[in-house]
C-alpha cells in the first residue's frame, strides 16, 4: 500500500477515535452541567393579561420585616422580560427586536445559558433574517433578591413582550425572614398581580416605581399550571439555601498582608451534583483538591457560586485559600488588623432531584498558615486555628460562575487528550479485528485488514461526524436543548453501534445467499481504493450460526436498552422515532440483501428515476423547478401587506416619491438621495403604474427574488452539469431566511443580487468558456447595473480582473478593442455616479459625529466582521456551510478545477476587500454574493461525498450502496441546517416594529397647531405626516442621519429638527396646541436616560402596538419641570 492509499483509512480511524473519545469524556467521565427539568410547585400558574396585547406590565406588592435570610425567584417569560425590584432594573432578556440572537443570548446574565458553549460574536442587523424568535421561556432565569429588598413595602415589576398577542409569565420565589418560619411566597397563582397592557406612567413616576398608583390596573388572568418542560442548569439551592457557617480570618499574616487558609470537606457518599459559594473582602485564590477554581479581585458585595461536581470525590477533600491584602492598605494596617482579611465559604452535595445530602462551611475547624509549603493544599504542614469573625453578609449579590472544572484547563485538556487516545486505540483494535474476522484470507497484510475494518466502520464514523456538526450548529439554537439532555450522549453512542451493526447485518445476510464480497488487496501493485480489480481476493464473512445471531442479538439488545432507558417524558418520542428509523434501516437492508442483482438494479434510485423519466417527457425538470419557484414565491408573497416599513425602506420609498414629484431623487427634507439610481427610478416607474403603497413596492422585490431562483437554477445547472444538484440548490435558496428577508425588503439588495449573478454567469460564459461576444457584452451591461445598484460592489472588479488575466489568453488588444471600450465605459459610469453622490448627496457634517469621513475607506478596525457573518452567521447557521466551503475549496484546488477555484477565490477576495474598505460591518453587503457562497458550497459538499463514496464503494458496493447513502445523508445534513420550522413560525409573529399604525392614527387625529416628535423619522415619510422634531443623540449618528443647515441640526430624510437637549422642550410645549410623541422601543435605548425618563412620563399613553408607543401631551397636563443642562450637547434653541 502506498502512502496516499494508507492516509484514508488511517485518517478515518483517527477521526473515529477522536469522536468516540470525546463522547466518553463528555458523557461519562466529566459530563457538562446537567440541564434539569424544573419541578414547579403544583400551585404555580401562568399569568397573562385579560385582553390581547403584545406586552404586559405587571406589579406585585408585598411587605417585609427588618431583616431577611434569603430571597430569590425564578422566571419563565414568554418571550422577553425585564424585572424591576423597588424601581431598580435587576435582569433583562431581550431578543424579540433582534431575531439574529441565539437561544437565550438576549439574557444579560450569560452564566445561565443552557450549555457551556460560548456564543459567536457576529454583527448581524436586526432586520436581516426571516426567522421567528426562539422560545426563550423554555430555560428559566434565577434571580437573587437579597440586595434589592428593603424592610417595609417592596414592589416587583415585570415587563413582558412577545411578537404575538399572547405574552405570559411564570414566577416562583420565596423570601425567608426568620429561620424555621414559613417564607413569604412570591409565586404566580398564589399571589395577586396587577397588570396593564399600556405603559401608564403618571406625574413623573414610571410604572415600576414603588410609589406608582396601580389601583386602576386589572387583576392578572391565570392560564393554567405548567405543563410544558422548562429547564435550567442551576440548582435551586444556590438561592434557596441560607448562607451557612461564618466568616473567618487567618491567625497569622505575612509582612505582605497574605494568609493561607485550609479546610477539609469530608464527603461520605457519592453525589450527583456539588456546589460551593464563597466571598472575601480581599483578593484571593481558591483551590479544591489541588485544582484551581478561580482567582478573584476584592469585592465584599459579591457572592461567587460554582459547580464543583467533577472536583470532589468521596473521602476528604481539601479547600485551600490564598488571601492577599489590597495594595492600598498600609503596612501598619497589615500588621495591626489581621481580621480585615476575611473569607467565607459554604458548599453542599445534592441528589439529581435537588435534595441536599451534606453541607460544608467555613468555621472554627479551618486552619491557617503563615506561609505556603509544598503540599499545603493537600493537608500537609503545621497550622493554626482560624479566627471566627462573625456571620456572613446576607445581602451579598449572588453571581454564578458556571462549572469550575472548565476553568481547570490543564486537567480538562489532559483528560480530553487521554480519552482521545483511548478512543483512537479502540478504533484501531476494532478496525483491525473486523478486518481479520471478515477478510478470512490470511494472505492479506495487516494494512489490508486495518483498511477493510476502517471502511466497514466508515458508516458509523460519518454518523458521528454528522451529529457532531449538528450539535455544534445547534449550540445556539432551541434544538440544542436535545443535545443538552442527559440521554444525548448514550443515544448518540447507541446510534453509532446501530449503524455499525446494520452494516455487519447486511454483510451476514449477504453471505446467506452465497454471494461473496470483494476484498481488494491493498498492495500498491494490486489494489487502489479508486477502483476494484476483477481478480482481487474475496472477503468471505463467517457463515456460522453464532456469528449471525450474535449480531441479531446485539440489535435486539440495543432496541431493548433504548426503550428501557429512555421511557421518560419526551425521551419516549425520541426513542420511538429512533426505533422507527432503525427498523426502517434493518428492513431496507434485509430487503436489499435478499434480492437478486437484477431486482436490485430495478430498485436503485437511478433506475427509479429512469422509469419516471420514461413516463414523463424531458420537461419534468421544469415541473420540479416550477414547484420550487412556486413555493419560493408563496414564501415571499405571504403576509406581504402586514409588514411595516423599516428605516431603510422609508428612505427608498421617499426617494422614489421624490422622483415621481420632480423627476429627481429628492427626499422630503430637500436633500438628494442619489444612491442606487437604477433601482429607485425603476421603483418610481413601478409605483406610478401599480400604485404608491408599500405592498406594491415590496411586490417588485418579490418578483426579482423569484426571478433570482430561476437564474440560480440555470447557473447551477450550467456549472455542475447535473439537473438534480441545480434543483436542490434552488430549493435551499428558495427557503433560506436570508434570501427570504431581502426579497421582501423595499431596497435595492435583491436587484443587485440578480445583477451580480448575471455578471458572474456572463463572465464565465464570455471570458472563461469563450462562448461568444454576446456574453461579454452582457457582462459589461450587468456589471454596470450591479455598480449602479450598490456602489460597494466595486470590490468584485479585482476578482474579474484576475479571472480575465488568468483565463482569457491570448488577448489581442486591437482585435478585441470592445473589451477595452466596455471597461472604460463601466468605470466611467461608476465614477460619474460616485461624483454625483459626493456633490449632491453628502451634506455638511454636524459638529460631533461618529463618522467624519466616507463609509468606504481603508481601515483595519474589524478584521473578522465580514468573515464571521458569512462563515458563522446568525446562531451558527453557516458553520456547516463554512466547513464544506473550506474542504471543497481544497478539493477543487487539488482537482485543478480553474472555474470553481475562480468562484471560491472571488468570494474570499470580496470578503478581504470589504473588510479593509467598508466601515459598516453588516450582512447586507454580503447579500450580493451569498447565493454564490451557498451554490459552490453545496456543490463542493456533493462532490466530496461522491468522491469519498466512490473510493469506499469499491469495498462496500455489494453490502450496501454506501455512495448513495452518504450522499443522501449529506443532503439531509444541509437541509437540517436551515431550521425550516423557524422560518414557518416567523409568519405567525410580528417581525417589524409597527410604526405605520401609529402614524396613521396621528394623521387621522392631527389638529391645527399640533407638533409631532419621533425617534424614528422614516416612519413619517410613508404616512405623509409632517415630522417637526426627532429625538437624536449626536454622537451616535453618521452622515446618513443628520446634517447642519442654517445653524439647525436637521434629519436628512424627514427634514425634522433634532432635539438634542431637554432645554428645547419648554419652548416647544408652550408654543404647541398638542404634542404627539412617537417612540420606537428598540431605538429608545440609544437615547440618554434623561431623555427616556422625560418622554415616557410626558403626557398620556394613547396606543401601543408592537415595539412602538404613542403618547399625547395636552396643555392641561402641564409643563414638566426642566432639568439642569450640563452642557456637552449640540442643538437648536
């Protein structure tokens, strides 16, 4: 066997061993923190408002004595919530205005995530994807209340929001006042909650203020007990158990203000979970059994909590603490005040149901050392008894740090490495054993046996690879809850054994028909994995009764174990699905093994397709394409009129209406908007024909988006030469959430995507395939239109230049002068467009701005932004694409496929140029080449799978059709990546903020002398309501928002005057008949806190659709007291 032929089986064995080793490491040796189902009290109830609304404001008032021992609550809110305690914001989870966030990624406390995986930091706009929000209520949030509660009156206030009109919330909590007395219950269903569906602030008091009067609010409606599963990785005892033990300090302190403490924790029996809580008023390091837990700075108000399940063992466990005095302390303080260096710790072991087994705490039994000695953390060395300082502070703020074992990197990596080695050794032994057992011919070398066994294990290997990819892909998705369950790892291993057993079963059944399986000699001169030789040695499976029925017994045992172990909750459903799938595989394998070769040929997918093709004419491909286009069109058209206009859409609509009024793209403010002239003039003509409404404007992009699917099919068919691959790529793009969003978006991005596709297609046909001049002319026309739609697409020009220099040889200058002329015309039109933009569109800058130069300039402010958007995506939607992109790029480089290498290189070059030129890191700049990224990635994945399947099929082709099964699995993997269920759910909830309804109401009720104020100026553009003032923060704007005109800070779109300080408000109110205040909630957070407080209490609430509010101030409401101006702002007076 030559070196190349040995690499494949060796690589497969190493990968299999690595995957198996990591499964055993994370599943049995050091499993991650358990995601447990919460057992709510039977009396706990869901609470909601009595009438439909997108938001609920809820309040609960209770009273406390002078002191408390512990207080906590856990919340499950459908879907976003903000908790206030006595007027202070405690915790918030916000994601409904940004569906690009991962599951539970909107929670401010990232320590309460549902797994140990870190979220990818990807800059994706909130308006980029047609996806529903995750059901974040499925993972509860724990909150410690000790530091927020006071004696006397206390108020809990909850704001709950959802994209549908059925938000609800669930809360369970307790306040322990005096030991051994019943706690004060905060649980919904037991306590009374007042609710409102409007933000009813009154008399400078916001709704969550303790003194706010809520007598007029209605009682919350109960909606039944908790039936759906809600999970958490935290233990209730972290908050429910009062602090145990005492604060201690060392008897001996060094000259540097250091002391060493040691405690012995005896664990008498095995535990399911273990936790510790600790705090100190100085810097400290904590070790448990010699394992580093953490180093923390001095924070006397913080209680740190960690899970230490994997650091404890039965018997004596040693906790060692190194305390160091703050550097600000004087030498005299260090000598005279040893008690100032204090430490507290308690811990416990508990069962899987949360029942506490043993409690440990810092007390007088701890020991103190003056200086460390070798082995002091394991109990060595003489020591003194510590000083007991007093009771711990009950008002410490609890901070959960996660699993402490993950912070012990050396031990973690060592165990992972050892298990990987064990897995690789096991894989080698298994492959070698299978090879010897199944080849049956002793003339073969050890390499022959090892390679044969590796190939037989390959279905199981690829099964683990696929599930590993999906596990990583769904680590930020709701589906990831399945992989976080305790049964996940055993089920994956069960599936692996099942796949391998089915492979062996097929071989055994094959032998009963006296058909031999070829086992090629892997010698360099006799065997090649690429093809089998007719006279190769044969692989004769053992025909003994024991061998056959051992496999059948193993399969039956697997099924029995899966049913017996998983008969709990949803696991039963998973078990049934798995059993059905497994049974189907066995049935297919049995049927395949017991048919003749002639019958098999009639059952192959190719034979079935041929039979269908004979029944239908050649245009059946157009039937499939028509079906796909029809589905894609319906996805783009459905509920098109129910979408409100966003910021960018309002600007484009306003520019088109300017063209209709004057023939020039003049905005309402009088400023030119010359970007994308092709699209905006086309939009203006379209609106003139069909009517000037947002639905019709969106319909134009729906048409372009549907045409895009047809062009993608034709491009992919031309590129791959296979109809089914082109149809599959088109089907994927038809329901891709990225394409769905922008094909319903009133902006030029869909048009520029079509032009980019045509430009690449014409370039390939005209300059690579050299199919004729007409394609070259088409290239220059489409490239010009591409640049006239989005100027930043100039980053593609170097790609085409490099492709031209490489492929179009020889080039005759005088004979092909049309190419030079076309190039000059292309650059000339682009330069003229840029000149108009600079001279007519750019306006004088405001004194302070976040950007004082063009958005296109050389910079290196974020070198990974665009790369992470394309290769990671929202909640890791593109990680599987990224893997196949890298592998297939290397594959085509090896194959020396120049056309595909050009396409791959164009994507990478475009990303590099965008990174160093575009200041805005946003997905919309990658939209024009996203289709190309998906197309070449899917085609590359199919090519790699077919190539690998061809190599392995030479050994397995009689046992099972490995190539076809591998290809089918790859296609399923690519489909699973899409999360189609979230796409479908997005049509049931609001995605865009509802601003149009607000301005329609203003328009119908506007009186003479009324003034309109908004923090979202484009909303006024589509409603024909004159916007007088807009709320802005100067330092957060760029050239597209504000400009300076005659000493006034003016919004570029609506022409409204910017309110940049509250000193302007008394003058505005005194000169107005009434004042309408519109605020979009998402943008409200960008304003200073003083602005938010002022405008949320100004006037009275009128209406509150999704994500938007309308208030009305009238003179009888009075002018609020003015706030002192601290300067540092720019505005008009």
